[in-house]
C-alpha cells in the first residue's frame, strides 16, 4: 500500500486496467481471483482488457495454492488410475494436493470449471486427453496458471505443452516381434481410425511389414473402439476366415481381452494356434491367461512428466515447451509364440 | 461488524475463546480457517479451548467450499478408480470438485494433511480404508466438516460413520454356489487373517459348509495377501496335494488371477478340473479366461453412499449415523462348473 507504483509494474498495469474498465482496482482484483461477486458484463470487460494488454500475473509458485488440477474427460478409462498415480507422486513430493475433475466432454471442460480453477489458483493444470478452448487458455495465461496435456492419443496440439508416447514405434515393435516369430499373416484390430494414435500404430505396423517384405493387406486391419466387446466381434471376423491370421496385434490390452474371448469361443489356443499382442501394459496384462505380450505405454511416467512440466512452467513462465513423447517398449510374455510353419505357409 | 453480539451466538463463543486464550478474535478466526500465520503454541491453545467449549461452526453447506476431500492410504489399489467414480458422481451432481490425497499410511493421514483440509473447508471428507486420529476428528468437528469412511475391510469403528459391504453374506454366497455344484472339498485363499473382512468371509464360508453338513477342514483355508503372486503360491500348495480341492474360493479377483496362473502351470483346466470363485467383481473379471464367477462388492455405490452421507451430515449436523453395509451378490460366469462326481468322491 505504501509502495510507490514505480516499484511494482504489475500493480501499475492493474491500475491502468481499472481506469480503462471504469471500475475500482478491487473489482479488477476480484475478477483476477475468480470471486463471484462481480457482474458478468463487468467481468467480461475486465477479462478482455487483461487479455488485450497481455497481462500475466507473475508465475510465483509461492503465491499459488498447493494444488494441482487434474482433469479427465472420462474417469471410466482403465488408464485413469495410472495417470492419477503419476500426478500424485509429484504432488506428494511438493506437499501438494490434487483436485480431480471429470469434464464429461472429450474436447474441453465445461464453463463452470474455469471459475473454480481461477478461484483455487492451483500451481498448474494437467488435462488428460482433452484440450482447452481459446478463452480458457487466455484466462489461465492471465493468471499465470500453466497447463499441460497428457495426450496418449497423439492428437496434434502444436501450441500446447503436451506429453505423449511413441505410438508409431510401439506399432513397429509389436509387429516386428510377431514377424521375428515367423508370422506373416498378422491381423490388426486398431483403435478408432480417426485418432492419431491409431494412425501412428497402423503406420508402425505397415513399416514393420514393409521392412520384412510382407505385402500389406488392408483386409487384415479392422477398426475397433478400444473396448473388449468390439474387439471380440472383430476378432471373430478375422478368425473365421479360411485364411485366418496366425497372430493379432490388438491395439490395446482391453481389445486383447476381446481377442482372447473370441479365441476361446473358437477353440483356438493362445499362443499355440494364435499369437496375440496388446498395447498399454495395464496391470491386468500380467494376470490374464496366458500373460499378455504387450507394448508398454508409460502412463504413470507420462502423467508425472506432465505434472513436473506444469510446475516448471509456473517457475519459468517464459519457457518454450514442445510436445514430448516418452518411449514405448515391448514386454514379452506368454501370448506369443513361433508360428507353426505349416500354418504360416497356407 | 455493526451487529450486536446477542444476535450471533457463534460470534459470542469465539469472542469468549479469544479472551480465554488471551489472543485477538482475528487470531481465533485464523486458527479456525487453517491460516498458517499463527504460532504453534497459540494455535494449540486455541484448538484446545475450541474443543473444550464444544464449539462447532454451523454446518451451513453454503459456507463450505464446493469440494469433497477423498483420502486413500494407497492409490495402488485396483479399487481406487471404482471409488473415485462413485465420489465423482456425487460431486458432479452437486457442482463440486474432488480433492484427492494419498496418505501413504494405512491408519490415518499425516499431520500436514489436516491443515490443508481446514484451510480448504470442504463440504465433507471421505476416507478410504483408514480412520482419523482423535485429534483430527476433533479438529474437523470444530469446523463442522463431516467425514465418512468407506470401509470394505469391515474393521469396526463404532463412533465413525462408515459404509461397508456384507462380507459374511458374500463368503456364504460364494461357498453355497460351489456346494450347489456338488463340490465338497473347497479350498479358500483368504485375505490377511487379521482383517475383519477376511474373518467375515471365512465365517460365511464355514456357515455354508455347516449348513450343507460338510466338515470344516482348516488345512484348506490359507492366508493370502490380496495380491496375485501370493495367491499363486497358496494355490500351488492346495493343488499339489493328493486330495486337492475341486474348487477354490479366492477371496479377491486378483487372488483368483493367481489361482488361474497356478492351474495353468499344473495343466488343470478351469472349470473342468477346478472351479474358481473370486471376490470384488473388478472390471477385469469379465475379461479373463474363462470369465470369472465372483462376489460383487458394490465399490462405486459404496463410495457414492459415503459422499451422500457426508453431504447430508453437513446439512444436518446432529444426525445420528450408524455403519451401513451394502449388499454383495454372486455374479455367475464361466469359472465354476458341476464337479466330476468321481473326483469329488475321491
């Protein structure tokens, strides 16, 4: 209060904005802090001026609440707990708590959400699998609240700091493993074709076939929905063909469970009659029968990395950040075996 | 400010406490609101006086933050996500967010935790599988913050509102199902013997045997640790006996996975050579091979019920609450079958 404004450029900006908006400094401060008792029209006028003048509260970690916001669009995902664990690990290291929200919308959290975030003033926001609207991004930027996307789906978001994993390499590793075991007719049950992670994994699958001189057969690549039941139906389609594949790359561990179920129904033994590779390496992969060979997607580490990046952005607001993909790796268990050469040569 | 104290009994109490403690009213208020800038000795003096005078902030839901605190001692649990979903459902209905903490201690959250809770002033606290220290209980009571325990382990906490499930009935249903299929030598791999849920399930198992006139054989009941690997070893012990059981009640779905693995290793087919019943009905139970017959523990509903109860206690602070157990039910899938009479009669 007794300070001269020259010492505090931030305060100058806020004072100027209060003059431009024709409101008191305390009203500007209420808007900044997400207090509810400001008329909507005043609030949007102040928000617009803050954005226009490129105002950004200094990214002082000490000034934020000891909270990390974690936003899922769908908690139903089997991944959710892996991701929560990663964020929790970082939160605990820093003596912070996690605020967990399920947005229910695949694309961005709903409108109320942002008011809560601003009022809580967390150290950072971690979004799983979704993005923010331009308006939400602007509001967080104004408050100096960084956000990072955990994006296993690999959808491109060039202007957003995000952590993904190497989907193409994962598809390559899964397929190369099967080729190394002598398989040449390898089916693939992909995730939804319109997701980048599906494209990347199919790309890796094709690259492995090409490198081995095996002709790509589009009839062997079916679109799944990442759920077991859809994969079971796709697997029946593949396995009831006269020239059925000797191996299936299932695109997710849950889809692999659908393939197991289809194989059981048809009396095919895994891996004697059919090799199966999953994707994700969920905890269940170790305990199904037989234990599943799969591509490990380091979900907990991805979430951890995202949380660390958000905290780093809080400390270093100017930091230039690019998307980062963590490595995937093949985990070989008992669902894959050398193909019977007679069958492979049919 | 302009009010006379006679209109506000709560304010009178706080004023009296400030006099007794020899501090200002604003210091008392800082302690109540979990603000950090009060000396530890002052804080504990004020806390003691608040407790002694039975002070309780009025349980006005409007005065709390739109938050539910959810505390796990271990996020590693496969149940965690089921419970989070239940609390999230209630949070969303009420436009609230969830604060998630992993306490890392099976018995109660650590000391820092309570300061964060008081500062955040949530509508309620839901604890999974753990309890609070007497001091923490007192501090929450003083602030009018209710808490409810989700307690699938069934450990008795008579003075604490808690939601559990019917473990004895679950053990009874699992065993009766196997008896109905003609099994008489039924192994059990229990959870840790010192947990109430284990006692209750073993009690249900014994009651089903007694009702069917089958002699209880303690050698058939082994202690597991709720993890697959421990159960695999116990199952090998049971199945390598000359008079091996024809069925195993596994005490948890993860333990059932260990039994599956042991059966595979010994070349025993499920259910032809061995029937298996799990406990929990985790999502994976549907997708293992063969799909697992299990006792459904309604974890999501239990968490939902706990969250609703916490909110109700916020609105009705005087409410007398007892422990409530939700029903368990047998889900029959393909891991159990009628026993081969020749084998049963060995």
